């Protein structure tokens, strides 16, 4: 039976990491996979996480199953992180949240849930979008359509074209939106643009499906959920897939959440029954440890303060590296204006290089990035920025 299988090519980004690992150039730079790195190039465990783990180690009393929706304490803490205390959708009892194995798990459970709601729904995704959206959502058998999003010439959101295309979405469609720190472009909507998308959703009846993988990496924990709070207040239905991989640095623990905002309590309860049933049929229940870390932090004022501080340091470092790279490129006389990088948010931006230039950077300078020229800003530090600047200028 297995003899019928043909070998698949390696995942392009993971293949790139393999090449990076085997590169012996001491100046090599990794701007590929989306993992936060500090000034020394490490991805350390946050101090708030370490302390929470110690508390859990001392206090955890059982390893019994936690059930398909995950830990109630985690789900409640995530609702408060997303909506803030006292949001209308919470007081109207319209929100149901389940724990998920990472943002990816939340996206896939959402796709299976959407299929049960309406087998003919389309999900509109931005062009470009995070590559894994396609298998995660399309793999559940849902048709994906795309809307224009990023203007590669102007290095900004093509907002008019986006709205014009979304005007074609119907009332059984969903529109996938990146809550903040758009991956791969780093170009986000302004609050005024979010208001316009909300208005369009109201008029057309499509359901916003918000993927939030970088809360706290853009402008701040509450600034980054402007769209979520606005849309959940104004619209009857919203879906939110949220990840704790980046903002808590819990990548391998696989922790995230999925929230469904329904028109009323009855529909919210019915939604939860289906989410629970979908989960039971895929992986039965989520792992416990990562979610326990998150709820331990969020339920403790001191640990929450420490986490806010560490998250702010990560955000400031990313913004600082954006400014430093732009400054170095400009003072080294780059023939192009890279100042757009400073206006973008989160971990990623496109440098705007051709495939040949990306290959030359890798072959001649050991600088590794996705073939689209998407760079992980966190891979830049004070030690490698001059080398990186010279390498980019040499291929321009
Ligand atoms: C846009 C986007 N959504 C979701 C995720 C999900 O991440 P995870 O499953 O690691 O929590 C990521 C991770 O890179 C992402 O970039």
C-alpha cells in the first residue's frame, strides 16, 4: 500500500532551515522561520513562564484528562485577554471559547466547525497570506478564495481593492483577517480601515474570521485586538483563532484558543456543543501544560506584570531592529527606500527583492530568508546588522 506513495518535496521553509544549519559561514544569518530571537540570537523561555512552571510543578495534583474544550480557567483567561473585562459580547453571554493545540489547531477546528454550519461557505484569504492557511483551512474541504491585500510596489495595504473584492463575499462566506502583524507582509489595517471592513461585514453579512497569532507584538496587548473588540460588539457572528506561541514564547507547548461569538446565548451553546464534538473526533482533547502556564500567569498579578514587561521588551526590540535596519541601509547609500519597514508591525516584512536576489544573498552571503524575500525581523541584531546591510546592498 505504501509503495504507491511518491516522496514529497520538503517544506520550503523547513528545507531552508536545514541548509542554514549545515552552512559553516560564521557570519550566516537566519531570517527564515517565524520564531522570536533576542539580541544574542536565542529564543529563551520567558521568566514569567519559568516561574509559572515552578508553581505548576509544586501545585499540580493530577494528570487526569482535561476534556475536549480544555481547561475552563484558561478559556476564561483568554476571553479576558481578547475582549477585556466587561465587553458587551461577554456580558451578553455570546462568546464560547475552547483551548486548542496552538493557533494551527484552532484554525483547523474552526474550519471543521464552519463546514458543519454551511457546507457551501467560502473562506476569503488575503493575497498574500501565511502559507499554512491553505492546508489548514482548505484541507478541511472548504473552498478558499482570495482578496487583494498587499501592494508590492507601494509596500502598503491595497485597501480599496480589498474592499472592492470583499464586496462579492456572500452572507454564508467567511473572511479571514489577520488581527495584527500580518504574516507575511507586516502591513496592518488602521483603526479606520477596520471600521470600514466591519461596516461591509454588516452590509454583506459575511462572518469575520480573525487569526490572531501576534497579540502584543504590534502596538500593545489591547491595541492589537481593536478589530476583535469592535467586530464582536457590532456584528452578530465572529470567529477568533488565537495563538500563545509567540507572545508567551510557548511554541512547542502547542497552546492557543478558538472563540466563537454567536448572535445569542442559545446559538453560542449550540456552537460550543459542535466545537466539542469536532475536537473529540480529531484529537479528543488538547494537551494541558501550555494552557496551565498561560492561566497561571494571567491569574497572578505579579506574573502578569512580569509577562507584560517581557512582551514589551520583545515588541520594542522588534521595532528597534526595524528602525536600525532602515537607518543602516539608508546611511550605506542603498539605491532604494526601505523606510516602509518602520511602519510595518510584528515579526515580518518583505524586503521586496527578486528570487534571484534572494538566492544570491543565500549563496554568496549565507543570509537565509523565504523566497518571497519575507524576513523575520527578530533574526537581526546589533552584531549582524552591518553584515546584513552590506549583503543586501551588494545584491540590489
Ligand atoms: C498567521 C499565523 N497564524 C497562526 C499561526 C499559528 O501558530 P501556532 O500553531 O504555532 O500557535 C502562525 C504561526 O506562525 C501564524 O503566523
